[in-house]
């Protein structure tokens, strides 16, 4: 497979469809320098219908392929993903602005791991139901049936990883998918479709449509779509879930967060700072689970800030293909404007203390990168719970330090939000850490670390942060529906209609 930045067209029936109807096009932009990489043709309703039709035609055969055979095909796709790791990572770097040091070690690697996990799971009985003797002459058996044609709608922060987190369990369970990447990061989708095809996934099982929210909305409402798996903002998720509920479709919603990190009084300051930096500056802060509200004991605040300021020099922006670079630009101009407006709000309206960074453009970047969407990694301190920078999901590299006096108080403040995606605790006394984790309202929690999300670990948000989970055994369950069958073996039917 050649990895060229060629123009993108709706992909169905196993190939890009340049002659399919499109409703205009947009440019895909490299966020490190603001330059166009290629044209993306928006899928028109007619082309989306054709992609859904392609999936529907493929469904009877794919869903009746034995799970172990599907697993073998998907394992070949895993091998191809790993073989092309660096080429795909280059694409993700150009599309998202994430440093190659990150995309080449995380994005494709973890996506392939998830595909391998679900292939292994269905290949080793993960789709088996249960059976039991109800009484001596009757039994019940259950089966896990695929749902049909499913829609995957992705956000722009982990494009190929999100595509794999959705398509891996979807396809492994015997469903077909029509996938819409974010218009900001569409490049991976055609490569993934091509790799699936090369691995032996039949034509029509994985299809791609392109465009903005209207394309996602059309997919969501389409009567043939049985399930919508969505990753994105809470406000969009509410629209998508509402539209899907109106048609009784299954949904999985992976939405935003404003997650707390609670540093306990016995924590090692150095370790706490490392966790806080990973929870705020990895992927330039564009991670749904980021721990942006950092609760620090008042007595530790000065030393925490001193070590943090010292370590901020390890955040290195620059040429994205330089192995030393670990901090990229934001993914789009519109997102950069949003993040900078929050930083300005933090200074001017919230009146938090600016410890590092700020709204000015970063200095020291190579001239070729000056038109990219770069911001400074920023830390505010002396924050209070009512500030906009503390309450709203900024989705950028903006940390808020909140001092506390008692652990119970920190837990209460950490939970005082409508969101509940992730939470974390740092401390030396692991029993105390578990005690705090147990009281934090979040679907994902970390103790003395931040951000690792292996294939085996089911992840999903509480409260407004989502519905359902992805990954782990539970992640497979959300791509199947249950059928329970009761078998009577006694020869006579219990009927009330046997006599006058
Ligand atoms: P958006 O909600 O803006 O968009 C997500 C996807 O939905 C995009 O493909 C978008 O299209 C599409 N879309 C927009 N409107 C509609 C609609 N009415 N119907 C159907 N689809 C629609 O999110 P972002 O792309 O800005 O992603 C960032 C958000 O994602 C953050 O809030 C982050 O927390 C969250 N996120 C959550 C994760 C989780 O696992 N919980 C993981 C990663 C991110 P387009 O953008 O092309 O217009």
C-alpha cells in the first residue's frame, strides 16, 4: 500500500469512489504549518446511502462467517498495521500535529493492540452464549448476535486509534461499519480501509464517508443504521444520542471531561508533578481524560509549583519529526483560537495566577512552523472552583492548580461537576489512594500514573461524560444483542387450551 496524500473520496465496495456524488470538498490542513495536504470530497446523501448499502450487502456473509475465521482475517490486519506503523504514524503526525515520537509509539501501536485483543477474544469463544437446564425437560440457551450496519463517528484527537477502538469490536462481532472521521483529521480512514481489505476483510464490511456534522447527522438518523458509536463533545453527543434514541438505535457515547487529579499529602512531589504533567501536556492537552483540575495540599503547593516550573523545560515544541520533540501544535486554527481565548479569560476575567505559559505565541520555533497552530503549555495557580478555566473542558495544554486543606474537601470538590470521565490519585499510602478512588465519581481512574488505556481495560464516562464503554470484555458486549431461546423437551405443551 502506498501512503500518499492523495485526495479522498467516499470509500465503499472495497475502494475509493471518485465518481460518487459529492457535496463540495474541503482541504485537509497540516496543523504544524497551516499548509493544505489534500482535498477531501464531502459525501453527499446519495453517496452515504451507497456506503450503507454496501455494508448491508456485506452483512449476511460477514456475520455468518465463524468468529474464528473473522479473527484470522483481523489478525492479518493487525500484522499489516504493525508492518506499516511508521508510515501510518507519519500520516497521523501530518494530520493531527502530534509529534512523530508519540504517533509512532502510541497511536498505531495501541490501535493494533485493540484489534488483536478483540480478534483473540472472538477467536477464543468470546461470543459464546450460555446454556442451562431450566428443569429436567427444558433448557435455555443464549446467543450473542451482531447488530447489523453500525456507524462510527470519530473525534480528531486520536484519529486512527478511535477508528480502531470502534471498528475492531464492531467487525469482530460480525457487524459492518460506516465510519466518519472528523473533518479535521480524515487522512487515516482510507488507509485503514485499504489495510482491512488487504488483510481479507470482504468488500463492504468497512466503509468511509467524509464531511462535517451534517454527514454524521445523516448517518445517525439513517433507518438502516443499527448502532451509533460516537466520540466527541458532550453537546454533540446529546444531539447524536437524541437522534439515535428516536429510532431505538443502540448507542455508545465517549464524551468530554474535566477530570480531577488529587495529590494526597504523603505524595512524593516529584512523582505528583510527573503525573500532573502527563495528565495535562501529553498530546498537547488534547486528551479527553486529561486531569486538568490538579488538587494539591496547601502545605505542598509551593514545592509542587517549584518542581513543576523546573520540569516545564522538558516540554519541547519543534519539528514534529525530530525525535526530541514531545509537544506539537493544536489540531486546527479554530481550536487554537478557542484555547487561547480560555487562557486570556483565565488571566483577565478569572484572575488566576499565571505560573507558566500564557496567550502569547511560543518563541523559538523554526521559521517554517510559525504559521502552525502552536500555543504555550500553560499553568494557572491559585485557582478556585468557580473559574471558567476550572469548570469548562478546554481540551488544550492548560493546567489549573487548586489548593485544598482536607482530603474530604478535595474529594467533594473533585466530584462537583456534571462530568465524570476520569480521575486520579497520587500518594505513597496505596490504601489511602484506593479509599479516595472509591469516592471519586468517574468511569476511569488511575493511581500513581495517568493515561494508560490498554485494550483489556474497559473505559467509559460517568454522568455527562458518556454512555457505555469501549475496550475490555464489556466493550464487545456493546456490539451484540442477546437472544435467549427456551427449548421444551418433554413432548407435551403446557397449554391452557387443552379442554373445554
Ligand atoms: P465534536 O463533537 O465536535 O465532533 C465529533 C464528531 O462528530 C466529528 O466527526 C464531527 O464532525 C461529528 N459531528 C458533529 N456534529 C454532528 C451531528 N450533529 N451528528 C453526528 N455527528 C456530528 O468533537 P471534537 O471532534 O471536537 O472532539 C473533541 C471532543 O471529543 C472533546 O470533548 C473530547 O473530550 C471528546 N473525546 C472523548 C473521548 C472519550 O473516549 N470519552 C476520546 C476523545 C475525544 P466534524 O468535526 O467533522 O464536523
